[in-house]
C-alpha cells in the first residue's frame, strides 16, 4: 500500500461481484478509514454478470449504498462470451435492476461487457446516469466509437500491451474519457512475462498510453487522469 502511494496512486475504486465480495470490500474500506491508510478506497457495489445466477438480497445492497458517502455501482453488465446462454436472460434482469438502482441513487457505474456490447449500450441509453466507465473494453470499434460519442469513459488495463481495441481507444479517445485499472487479480501475459494485476502496474499503463500518443507528456496525462477520477467521484 505504501509502495503504491509512492507511485502516485491516491485513490482506488474497488469493484465487487456478489454479496460476499461486497461484505469483504466494505470491511477493507472501513479498515482503511480506521487505520488512516495512505490511499483512499472507494467501494463499488454491484452484482457481476458472472454471479447474476446466484441469490442476493437487493435490500442489503440498498442499505449499503445508503450508508456510503459516495455510492458507486459496479461491476455490472452482460457477458455473452464466458457465461452460458441459459443464464443470459437472468443476467439481463440483474443488469437492469442494477441500472435502476444506479439511476435512483444518481450513482456512476462501472460496466463489464463481453460480446454483448450492442445490448449493453442499448440498455445504458435508457437510464440517466451521471458517469459510465466501460472497463477493459474488447468489443467492436464501431461500438467503442459510439460509446465515446456518448461521453462514456474507458478504463485501460495492462492488456493495452496486446489488445488492438485498447490501443485504438488509448490513441483516439479524448484524454478526459480515459481511466486506468489493474483489474486485479487478473493475470496478463506481457512481453517480459506473466503478471498479476495490481495498482502497482498503473504507471506502466500510463507510460504505454504516452508511447501510443507520441507527443503526450507523462505528467500531463497523469494530471488529466487524476482530474477524471475526481470528476467521477464527485
């Protein structure tokens, strides 16, 4: 944690996937406050599409959100790549319920979408949401461009080293629509070996974006990213 702070990381949005991870993340959040950690942890509350088929208590989620100073909904969305088709309808129901909760709380959302970009963008258009982050986007470039036109943000992972979609977004999106993420504990196969995503890799992602944008100064990029996250958390 201290090392991450020395790298310039001051704020982390910690997304959740199900009721169990929500409880665990809240415990981390509470501990960070009591122990005055050098990094502020912002828990995002939501049911991930991989967990949409499992039971959860909506009243529990609402109680948690009402207690948070800054409610964030995530990680939510649709996944038609890694989740069996028989669960797609339930995914959609849970996703829509999460979006309703987000709209009611005027909360920003972090979105997971794999091979369901058209459906996700269609559902998002039906809700008045203050901010939308599409995390680790791997969909068609046409959908990426559509999301950019709507003003959605994209969070870039270490996969920028090999994903042509992330490279395109990093090169062409307005800086005001970019954020950085580790998606830990996800693993990545990079040229120098396999790594596990942690916040410590964030500076590497920022440097890679600067390389792709050529004339972008690292300090200017970092300053803009910091402003983006501050705006997301307002």
